[in-house]
């Protein structure tokens, strides 16, 4: 799915469990479809970005909660905690507040 996230963000690893992600501006094609005039990063792309950061193939989402919109030009921090073998708990922070919480399983 890298095709949709191409040029959507840049990432910098902060430590073993955290990445700072800087999203591009609203000119990216994703924002024309979701939603023109009120752009935001769709939930599925927040998860795709996570998969790319971890370089893992997603096999399931066990829980997700999206509390506030992630917008063009936002700087967010993905904090990833490994729960068991292939299961992770993830919080995406925006302005030091939790924007999204996701529990996922990877191959």
C-alpha cells in the first residue's frame, strides 16, 4: 500500500518505541479524496504508516479508537509497545494528547 503513503509523511525514529511523523501539506492526493475542503488522514492510513514504521505485515486490528483528527502538516508521535509476540499497543500523540489508540497483530 506504499503507493497511497508515498510522499505523505516523513519519519524520524526517536527511540526503540517512538517515531515522530511529519505529515505533508493538503496538496497530497490522499487529501483530495479524504476530504476535499476538510482534509484529514484516514484511519486506515494511520495504520498503514504504523506498518511501514515497523516494517511488518498487518494481520489484524483488535481495537482502535480515533479521538481527534490527524490533519495535513501535523506532527504526531507514534508510541509503540510490544504486548506479546506479534501484538502491539500503539498510541498516536498530537500536541501531547492521544489522537488515536490502536491494538494490532503482525505476521
